[in-house]
């Protein structure tokens, strides 16, 4: 990891800790690693931090940008595992974001599979609402 990447990772983790959605978006667009690991604090990724902060919009953004849902922190916990420490309302909000992302991934996989195996489909245009 070079100095620029390290600097972006530090800035990204700081923005996530401050719940600064706009700065997180800007840093990710500029190439910051959505799966960087904070080795000075429990080996957490930005997704771990966003979950513990109960910030559903930030969790959704990180997932949309490719955050690894299987990454384990220093306590061997995945980001979704950390929902258990949240209040009931916050837990439901964060779990709903994870479930929606899982549904979208599953749906997209089925659509792409059909495209690959159906010779009658000539054109396909994939859009995004992000």
C-alpha cells in the first residue's frame, strides 16, 4: 500500500466514523478502498464501523460500492454480526439494508444467468439508481 492509498484509507475511516456520507461518497469515487482495514482498532472495515454506528444510509452506500460482507474484524465478527449490539429499531433497519442488498445480488445473478443462456435475448441494458 502506497502513501496515497494509506491516506485515502485513513480519510475514509475517519469520514465513516463521523457519519459523513458525502465525504465517504467522494472518497470512494476518488478510488478509496471500500474494504480497507483499520489495523489500529479491531481490524474493522468501514462497513463494520457503519453498522456499529447504526447508519443505514452509510451501510447501503458501502454495500453498493462493493463492501465485503464476509470480512471479519479482530473479534472474528462479520459486519452483520454486529447488529446484535444495536437497539431493536436500529438492528431492524441495518438488517433490512443487508437483506435488500442480498435480494438485489440474487436477482441480478438470475437475470445475468438468463442472458447468458437465452439466445433469443439480443439486447440488454442495465441501469442503476445510485
